[in-house]
C-alpha cells in the first residue's frame, strides 16, 4: 500500500469522525419503513428471502400486514408495477430526511424521477410513508428492535476498513464526495447491495451504500464481512463516481449499443436494460478488480474478474486494461472525469474491431 493512500486514509478517518455523525454501518428507520411497506407488495415475490426470512424481517412484515389498504402500500404496488424496483426505491429514500417528518432533504435526481415515472408520484409516496409511520407508530416498533439490530451488525464491523476503502476510491477517482453513508438493510434481499447518490443544495454529491441481508437466515439477520464487505463497499460507493462521469456523455453511450447486444438477455435479468446502465456496471466491476490489487490478496482480483465474466460482463479484462492506463497516466488525467472521453474512444474501438458478433463466443457468458 502506498504512503499516499495511507495518509489519505488517515485524513478520511479524521473527516468521518468530525464531519459525519453516522456510524460506520447503521440500520436506517427510514429504509426499514420502506422495506416493511414493500414486504406487503409483489416486490417481495422477486426480492424476498429464500425461505421465511430472518426473525426481524418476519416481525416487520407482520407489523405492516394490517395496513394493506393504506395509500403507502397502494402507491408502492403501483410503483412496483411500473418497474420502480431494485435500486429505485432505496435511492428514493436516500433523498429524504429522518422520521417522523420525512422531509425532502435532497431534490430528487433525474434518475429517480425517470425510474418512478414522475416527481408527483414520488411526493405522494413520501407523504404517504410519513402518514403510515405516524398511524402505525412505526418508530416505537423500530426502537424496540434497534439494540438487537446493532448487535447483528457487530460481526460485519469487526475489522471492517471502511475509511481505507473510501480513501482508495477518492484517490482513484480524484475527488471526495461530501459524505459517505453505509446503510444495512436487514429486510432487503438477497445479499449484495445498491449504490445511490444525492446532490445537496450547494451541488455537492453524497454517496450511499445499501447492504442487503443475505436472504437465507431464518434467525439472526446476516450481512457480509471481511473482504466480501469491503469489495461490496468499493463496488456500491463506486456508483457515485462512475455513473455521473459516464452519464455526462449520453450520446457516446448510445453509440455503443452493439456492446450490450450479445448479453442483452442476461443483463435484462439483472435489471441492466440500457447500454448506459450496462456500461456503468461494467466499468464499476472492472474498477472493483483494480481495487482488489491494492486492498486484498492477489487471488481476489482473479476471482472478481471471473465472477463478473460469468455474469455476462465480458468486457471486464478489457476495461481493466484501460483503467491501468488511467492509473499510469494520472498526470494527463488528474480525475476520472478527465479520462472518460478516452475510455469511450477505446470502447468504440473495441466495438469496431468486434463488429461481427459470434454467439458461440458469447455463449459461455450466458449459461
């Protein structure tokens, strides 16, 4: 590990201890309110646990069962029917303030508005959630479970190098968001997580990571730990850096639609239905492999690359090569945003050189 990265990590520790009030990893009552509402909709049919779910989830689901006719659950089902799923609802919650008021703390991003089908329905949903929380006295329910949930997070926090991961990301991309927030979601499944970002009134970006429960426990909620948690954190917080950088050039992404074509079906199964979302995810997964070189043992990088290829991200090794070039030429590219046009050029070159797609070649990624 370089001395520069160690120094940056120390600065991040000081920043987090003085400027950020949240714990290294916390359970958010606002996110749990959302999870409880979603548990009463068809969302849970696709995003539910393998079996009955952990004991806290079962209590949360039972708590909201009497409120199936409430507007919050009706609107949640309406949004789910529209395809407002996966990262959409958690990203929506990241824009809101704390209960009981659930004010709009950060203006909704264009991404969330587009996913939901308009700002009006998001506002209706926000107000309905606040009303349901008050009517059900949800905060009292959450307060009873809060010590239990804090104990459940203890294994994940053991040895978790949050500040080091955040420092690596800031060093790699060339800037630091105004804040990092890590939220554990014991009633969202199965494993993995979501990344989200909001922008404050001064134009500063704040990064969020939502960590889902593994989905197989029927007793205590279980979350990733060690290398798995740190790699996941690198991935999900990476969205706050990669997504806006690539999305600054929408026409460049649209010109690369043929790159999505060979894996369109397997990407659709993972909710990456556009070339823009596919490219965001592909670059993040390559970045995750590069991060593994500095943060973990050598075999972790290879494991990450191979796993991503199995999930259809066939450009992983190629994008890793481009990111290596970026790292070696930081004098030309002080920030990742400076590098993005070159990255698009290289992806366009790859597309031209592989214009005749062979289904036999890509078959191994789609099994």
